[in-house]
C-alpha cells in the first residue's frame, strides 16, 4: 500500500463564479465514492490555496490517474502534487486505515 498527501494549488486564472461552484460540486462528487470505499482518509480546503487529500493506493494503482481525472484539474481550477509518505506515528483509531 502507498500513502499520499495530494497537495492542491489553485491555478492563477482559475474559473470563478458559477463555473467555480460547478467545478467544486463535481470535485466533491468525484472524491465521494473514494471516501466511502475507504481510499480517502480525509480531505478539505487549506487556509490559503486549494485543498489537501490523504489517499491510499495499492502498488498497482497510479496516483496520477486519480489526480488527472479530478474535475478541479480537468476544469482548470487546481493542480495537485502527490507527496508519498510512510506512516510511522498514528492514533490507534487510524490503525486499520493505515494497514499495508
């Protein structure tokens, strides 16, 4: 299993108004099934910038495919940088999610 922080950064000329709202709704709809399936531990907006997603993938899955299909990316709202990490310290309640 591989674990990633997907660090989002808004594009300089991102859509605004209704186009942004629609992209945000599509972004939430896109990640919802992954959250329900246990692939996403958490996600949310950063104080300054786009958002952060904590994602787990099997070795066979390509994290870049998740990013490339995100409506925030396809609609020109944000880019996401995948930062792979190895969990070391974690609270007991999160142990199951981080099992390899």
